């Protein structure tokens, strides 16, 4: 087994890194490849905003015939560590044949790099931006992955545990559809809160209008964070990178910001799931894949709800009822038939129980892992 660290100017090795999962998941209808341009973006230290506050290495495991059998990225996110008072590395993009020796060799190389930077733990999978899905899939293998969310074979859990990784935490994703029976009391409560406190949802009719709100969205996201819960503030460049990813297919009418007068106090990020088009074009927008991807938002009947928050001081005023009411409207007031609420932390018992009470079926689970170095 040979482990190589990719020189990110080596086009051949980059192609091997990007192409490996296509062989591992050949014929699997549930795996959705990442967009190739996004993968190439994170491999470009000169352009991707992550490298303003972090460093990363990309590793390939080659068998005796020099054929890739595994890959791994290891990240040193300085902003995360400063904000959470940690010295931890992330791992991401782990893909591997069912070969414990290959997995061990990959991670040992990653551990060595992390230790050389003074890091004392590693956890993940966790990606380069706040929009990247986190964790390995451990339940719900029969369902297609939501856009940007991990899909992997069940044996990945065994490989990581065999290396000494322990469970860090778990997130669940839930399903609802047009027939979900939404409690009437939520709608009534939302109406009372709007009348009493003026909390309302701001809607958008164009991407240009939404772009003007990006600084407010960035501030709102950062203000909603709590140190020690595994998140970290995003920069202006981070926000622009995420917006560029979303605006390729976003429907401005599905993005809603909760307001009191002109003050943003919460948000609901919903967008059409274009996973089927990305599967068809194999993640490659060029030369013709972009046509299919741009048409998919008008064809798909699936939504992803990937981000919902309200500032803590407004939750006691009933703002959560308004947020849930808007979540339900995203289905009822649109042409979509299905929605996935993406990755709710199981430790957030209140949110978990409230979503369950409105009929959401938690049908997937992702798990992150941690190990001391």
C-alpha cells in the first residue's frame, strides 16, 4: 500500500482523487456526486477562501498496481480552533474500498500531518464550508442523498471504529410531504406572534434582491452560533462562496428571513433538490451538464431545507412558531411534493421533538467521529 500526498498542481492525481468514488459507487442509485467544479475549487489553495484561515492535505492510497483504492482530506481550520478553543483537525472526503489496511494507512498519514501542526485530535467528516454536509451516513442507505450530503457504504463505520475513532455526535434528517398533517396550533400561534410582536417573514422575488441581504444573513448566522457546539463564524468570502454555490439553482422565493421591523432575527434556507440532474451529468457541468442542472429546479418535486435558525432571545417570543409555519408553507404554497429537513443535531432535543410533533419522519442519520492524537 502506497500513500501519496497530492500536489494540487498535478492534474492527473487530482483527477484520480475526484474520480475514485465513481468506481466505488458504480451502479448505486442513491449516491450523488459532488459538483466537479466545487471539488476542484477546494483543491485550489490560491482561490478558495478556506485557505485564508486554514490548511489542508489530500491523500491517495494506491495498491500494488498503482490503482487508487482510497482517499482522504485532512484540514486545519484555524478559525474553528480559535473560536472553539480546540486544537483539532477535520477529516473529509474519505472514500475507501472495504480494506482496513488502506484505511489505516490513509489515516496514519493524516494523523502524522495533524500532529506536525500541533493538533491534538481529529474529527469528522466535516468540510470546507458551513454548507458542506457533515458525518457519515449510518442509517437510511436506501434513500438518495440530498444535495451536498454524504452517502457511503455501511462498512465505513466499521473502518473508522477499527482505527480507534469514537462517536462524536449524530444528526438526523427528516422527511415531510404535501400530505403531512401540520398542527393547526402552529399556524394559530404564528398568527398571534406576528400580530403581537410584528415577527414576520421577508420574502424575495429575485436573486438580486436576495444578494443585498447577504451581509445581514452572514451576521445573523454568526450571531446565532454558540462556542463549543462545533460551528464557527463565516467570513465575507465564505459567504460569497456559499452564495455562488446556491445561486446556481436557488429559488429566491424559498429563502425566508424572519424580521422584527427591519432587524433580521432568523432564517429558513430552502432550495430545490437538483440531485437527479447532478447524477445524470456525473457532477460535470461542462460542456453540457449545466443545461440539465439549470433546468432541474423547474422539474424536481423535491426540496431541501438546509438551514434554519432564530436568535435565542426571540425564541421565547414565539418566533419558532413563525419559523415552523414558514417551513410548512414552503411545501404547501409551492409546486413541490417532498422535502428533506437536513441534519438536525440530536442533542437539540427541543428542535428535534418539535419537528417530530409536526409530522416529520426522521429517516436518515449521519454520525461524526473523534479520536485523540
